C-alpha cells in the first residue's frame, strides 16, 4: 500500500495538481503483451517464475496449515510474546505507553506537516492484487491443482476458508469496481484523513464483528471459544484507534498556535527523552519515598540547576573564555577525582566518597558544560537560552535517575520487567540513541588532524568491525563483572547494552565519516575565515551538513540494530525470538511447538523493518539526498 | 538548507553575526599580534603545545583506564584461582564437536582448530553460494518480464527484513520436522538423502595421488598460460574468431586427464621436501629472531625513507610538521616494539615458526612419498549406519541439520543484499555503454558479459566485500543451532576449564585475521579494477 503514497509535502499547504506525476494508462491487454509475452524468452520467464512463485506460496501454506502446527500456541500467548512476564493486572501500563507513542507519532506528523496522499488508481490495483493473492490461497487450500507439486493444501479450517473467500471476493470486486466505474481514477487522490478514517473503521469492524474466536492462556488453561476476539484485546485497541485519529487532528490544530521550529524542537526532545519515562516511570512504576524526594532529591536538583545555570550564564559572557576553561578544568579534575575515589574505594579526603552517584554524574556534566560555555557565548538572550538548557537538562536527568534508582513496585514472577517485543524495541532504541554520540565522536576523531586521536579511533573502529557481535555480547555478559572493582556490578541487560552500544558505535562512526567526507573544503575555509573556533565550526557548520547527508545510512543502521537485537536471545535476554523459540515450546500444553511462533516472530520483525525501510526511502526522496 | 540546521543555528546561536563571536576573534587577534611583534605566545596559547597536551592527556586517561580494568580483572581472577594462561591448548578436549575434520580431538587446541575449519568451510561455501544466488536474483530484478521482476523484488524485500538469526532458527525448526532417516529413505538409488538428520550426498574426496597431480597441474598451467598468450597474439594479428576460450578449455581438460594418468612421476618431490624439512628444522632460534627483527627494522626504515621522499620537493625537503614527525617516530617505535616482542616477550613465536615450518615440509614429504596410489580423486556414496538410532555413516558428504540451517539462513539473507548491490551496480553503468555494444553488433548476452558486467563489477566490489565480511562474521551464529564452529567450541572449552579470557583472545585473533585477510583481498582487487586516471 505504501507503494502508492506520494512524497510527504512540506511547505506548500495544498500541493498543486500539476506537480503530481502523470501516470500513463496502458490497457490491460497491451500491458500483458508488453510485460509478460513480448518475446519467446519473455514468455518462458513468465511461465517459469509463475510456477516458482506458486510452488513457494504452496510450500509456505503447507508449513502454516500443517497438522503439526498448533496456532493456538501463538494466539493464546500474545501477551507473553509482546510483554513477557508483565503482570496482567497492571497491563494497562503497557497500553498507556502504546497510547502515548501513538499520540506522539501523530503530533510529530503535525509538526512536520506530513499528510501523505494516495492515488486512487494505484490503490485500486493493489486492492485487486491483494484480493487475487487471497483467491490463490483459497484455491490452493480448497481445490488445488491435479499434479504433485501443486496439490491441495490440507488443514485450513472451513470457517477460515469461507472468510478468505469472502474477503478475496470483496477486495476484487472493490478494486475492479473502482477501476471500471469511477471516472478517471488516476486523477483522484485520496486525502490522508480519509485513509485514517477508513483504517480506523475497518480495524474496529474486524475487531467487533468478525468471529476470530476468543483465545486466552491463563493459569495453564487454554481458553479457545468462538465469538469475536477477547474483550481485553478489542477494548484497548478501540481506544488506540480513537487516539490515533484524535491525535492527528490535535497535531494539525496545534500548528496554528505553536511556532513550527519550537513545535519540532519539542517533538525531537520528546523522542530523545520520552521513551525513558515510559520505560522507567510508567512500566517500571518506581515506589517514590516522597519524604526523601523532597528532603534530598528536589533540593539537590534545584541547587545544581539554578547554581549551575547562574554559573554558566556568567561564564558565557564574551571575553570570559579563558576563565571558563580554567574553571571547567578545575571542575573536571574534581569530578574525575570523585569518580576515582568511588572506584578505588579509598578516598577519604573531604569525605566525598559518600557522595551520591547522582551528584558525581552531575558534577561531571557540569564540568563539560562549563568547558563548552565559551562556544555558546553571546548576547544576554543567547546566554539565557544556554542556562535554561542546562536547567532543563538537570530537571529531566534528575527525574530519570531518581526514578531508575528507586525500587519498583511491580509484582513480577521473574525479575526482568522488560521482555518480549517491548525488550526488543527498548534495546534497539537505547543502543541507537547511545551509539549516536559515540559514533560522532569516533568519526570526528578518525578524521581529525590530531594523530594520536586518529590512531586510537582507527584501532577502535577496525577492531570492532573485525569481530562478530556475538563475541562482543558474550564478552560483556560474562566478563564485565570481572573487570569492575569489588562491590560494583552491572545487571545482565545493562552489560549487554554496553557491549552492543560499543559495537554499534563503530559502525555508526563509519557511516558518519562518510558524511564528513562529503563536506567540501570550502566550508572549512569559510568558517575559519569567519573566526569560528574548532568546536563552533564542528557544531554549527560541519555536523549539520554531514548528518543530513548521512540520514539514509543512519536509517539503514537503525533497521540493522533493530534486527540484530535478536542476538540477545543467545546471551540470555527474553526477547521476542527467545520466547518464540524456547519459552512457548517449553509450555506443557504446547510441547515442542516451534514453527508457528517462529513464523509469527518473522512476521513481526518483517512488518517493522519493512515499514522503516519504506519510510527511509520516502525521506530520502524528500531530502533529495542519495541521488 | 534543511530545517535541521536552521534549528541548530537558532539553538546554538551562531556567534558570527552577533557580538558573541568577539571573544574568540580577540583571542586570535591577540595571538597573531603577539606573533607579528616577534614575541613568542605563552605556552598555554601555543597551538602545537595545546594539541599535544590534550592528546597525551587523553591517551594517558585511556591507557590508565585499561590498566586499571586489567589490574582489577587480574586480581579478581587470581582471587578465584583462575590465572589466565594458554596452557589449556595442550590439555585434554573433554568434549566432541558434532562435525568437522576430527570429531574426537585429543586436545582443546585441536578441538578449536576443528571449529575454525568448520567456520572457514561455512564462510567459503556461503560466500560462493550467496554470490551466485545474489547475482541471479539481481539480474531477475532488472528483467523486463513483470513476473520475474516482481518475484525478485518480493524475494529481496522479504528476506532482508527478517533478522538472519530468526531465519536460521526457522530453517532449523523446519528441517527438524522432515522425514525420519532410514536406509530406505534415500533417493536416486540411495545417492541422495534429505531427512530430519540433515542432507547427505555422494562425496568426492582427495585421494593419495592428488598432490602429485596438483604439482603436475602447476607445471601444465605454466604451459597453458604460454599457449594463451600465443593464441591471443594470433587473434590480435589475424582477427576473426580464433575460439581462444574453447581451445584453452579443451587443453585444460586434456592436461588434467593426462596428469591424472602420469602423476606418479612427481613422487621424486618427496625426498626433496624431507630434505627441506631437515634444513628448516635445524635453523637456530636466534637466527629466526634476528631475521624477524631485521624484517621489522628494514620495514620501518623503508617506510621512513619513502615518507621523506614523498615530502621532497624540487626546492629540497619540505618543512616537516609535528604530524609528520609523529608518523616517523611512530613507525620507528612500532619496529622497536616488534623487536622487543620477538626477543623478550614471546621468543616462543620464533620456535613455533621453526617447528611448524619443519612440520609443514615433513608432511609435504609424506604426501609426495613413494608408493602412493595413482588416483587423484575418489568418490563414495552415502550410507546409513545400522543400530537402534539410524545415523549417516562417514561415507557421504553430510550436511548436519545445524549446518544446513545455518547455510540456508546465511545464504538467503546475504543473497538478498547482494542482489540489491548487483542491481545498483548494473544500473550505474551508463545507458550509452549498452547502446554502443548493440551498435557494435553484440547480442544481449555478449553485451552483458563483455561490456556491462565488467564495468558494474567495479561499482559492486566494495559493498560486495562488506557482505563477504558480514557472512564470515555471521557464521558465529552457529551457536544458536549447535553447530561446532569456533565460537561454539570455544564456549564448550571455557565452560570446562574457565579460561574465558584466553578463549576470547583466540576468537578475536581468529576473526580479526579472517576479516583483515578478506578486506585485503577485496582492496587489492579494487585497486586492480580502478580506472587509471591521469
């Protein structure tokens, strides 16, 4: 279906009709002659590849409907596959997270004024083709061909056969009807809002009307009744679909009030910070001790935020560059000393060894900010923005760290509160997020004029790129606690995350280096001529241009990261693959049922990576890079 | 400009248009003033000093962090009575790899070697198969037949969007549910088995006469090269179609058959290799150490000499900056480090080279010795062992379930990427080339073989090399299907003796060597293919 989407329009409110591509209309008979039987070899190819495709489809159908495949192992275990052991009583938290993500996605579409449109003709063709595919499936499962490789596939239930037949007939009728009876369908474009309503309507119709059957797996008992899907599925999904539509209109409506740049900035910050709140505050549900929070955490955040903000405001004044660097260096030494004493466990000077970990982290961050202050120097308004940025950073980071450090109230049978597809998404998200700055740093070091940095970055990148991910993950999951001082340890998932980030960072660095090399020498010379410092030149001139060129590759890497999270199944994480491959087959009711769950896992991974790659291709066209 | 940079500009506030930029400008102005007045800037404003100070501080921090971590690890290991060492290599294996050149290895080192051979086998087969499949799918993707085009598109978009590990495990689950293995389950007269125990086909193997045959073939090959040059010259001189390729093909076949018949005449090489083995084994260790050190030092000196030459201009030697000095000093230090390594840190390396060199020639002497059979190749049909649990005997070429699953998963996944690369490469050849080929009277397949593909190959090679690296590294997923590759064997070894660090070192060394070799080969081909420009 995404085949038929036009480019996401950016600036123009209503794209002029003349800019839309003219689609040549070929009559079906001529189309068949030109594309299928233009020459003898072409005809042979048509027959050969059709036979190949049909036998592959038949083979897949025989896998799906084989007698040995018990699909109730998947339908009753949906909760396990998506959220693992998350307590059923608190499942509303998972739905809440999904709702927030849907709302944020729709608001983001509003911020970027994205409203893709769809060609009616192409949609009608896709609908007909989809109906035809279903008809082939129905034919193979009901009648079949006479000769051996294309015999009838057994095992499809009569209800499902009827449903497939009806759906196929409906789709074909709809598609052909539009193509034959609508006047000039290639000139009609369907608006995104129409599509949204159609999608919502059909999803709700399927949920509330079609008798898929009720499946549940509770207390070792498989519930398998007829009727529409379980209430615990259809009610939340109804809310989700309503949220989807509502949030889209809210997102467009907000455009009128919020300046576009601010709107986009807020959405970017949300995508960087928001998922952490969902995971550590909503899903994990920390039990805050309010007394302690107001006695220690809030004052500490206030002191760091306001004090640090004032310090940064003062130091960012033009002409104070060297004072700022000196103070920054002192702060950095102090922070390093603090970390060292924490690590060695022998620091008794000033009694700082009992300092809270949060304060240590903040001191380190403050020293970096002070060192950056001369880069952001300017008139009072700019300095104020810099100070506000720091205060916002403190507010967010302290809230997060406090949440992470507070014990969870969840009542979970097995310890990891993240599992299933949620874990897959969380790891992919965090690894990508964390490897991004690492990659930028390493790419800059590798292209730097400073030889020692270049050597170190090159060794790191080539070393990591030369070894497989699984050895890195093994190393970190088994060995990391060996390397840490006594008394310090990292949770299993944490160590896997660290290893995966270091791995991904090397590949990220190579991608970003490609972008850096695309920048002309003139840009560097011009920024030197303007008197920019190296840091300013990098932040303001080089990186914005380099990252823009890199976007397609970065999306490619994001897809790769998402796919490779499946490797954490080998080192002990309960992700989608591990659950499909070992948890479900170990259930006594579904002894050894691997195939259905694995096929389902394939499907989930495929849907997500395929839509990401489609999105990246659209983005590429829109940005005009990659040509 | 895109909006991203607009935001960045507003957020960071470019100092260029505002008084904020004054700070840095004055700094620069001051230093340049000071410079022009002939005063030296104070050291904290000296760019060269700052540059090196920062680098050395960061290097010290990194080295310090590693030193600290290593110290902790050593302490922790010593506390647990697990001092890291490589002695386990000579120790007993205590476990049996599922398949490979030796399923009952005596030592852990031998077991690891079996794993390495399995990895190499899988990587090699995978590279060949995925290239063939990828090229075919890529060509189908470009076909003007609608069905072929769409079928290839579906192949690519489906397989590359499912994680390779999931595919491998799915293949494993599918193969595990195939039919049962019985002596009767073979097809085509029992020469072909596909069952839940894996696939078994007739095995062609190297027989005793192979080495003599190969040596003869080397001799014949020189002759063939000479003939080729002659034929090519004739072709160039007289024109027309001299059928060079066909003639050479026939000659090669004849040479192979002749060599297979007369190969025992090469057995005189046996005593020669034995003599070599003795001479090599008598080399004293200090001589080997001296030779290795000389190689390192001469290499460094040569590097510095060439570097200085490249800096030489007609006006004399260009002024060397600190970066240039760093490179030369770095090369020198590396050479000295290597010398120290050969003499002090690991003198065993030299002994190892002497021993294994001597062993190598000794084995070669055995292979060429008298009394070997005349047949270079031999073949056997697969059979099934008797007993309660039917299994494949060692007569056939057997792909176990793990091997088949891993092979299929890797090949399909990688082929989907290679297909896209091939398609991109062919599309990158300008249309004028195929039009020119048509104008010269070449037909479609000739144009493809002689004009399009050679040019596409140039574009395709670097990303193709990356895919080869990926397939090699992805063989390590064997652990998910219980195939005894180097990672799985290593894991079994450290589960037995707890020498985790040493096993990790072996893994890393093995994969780094493999990756660097592949990228070296690909880079060399690349350089050979590159268009020579002015």
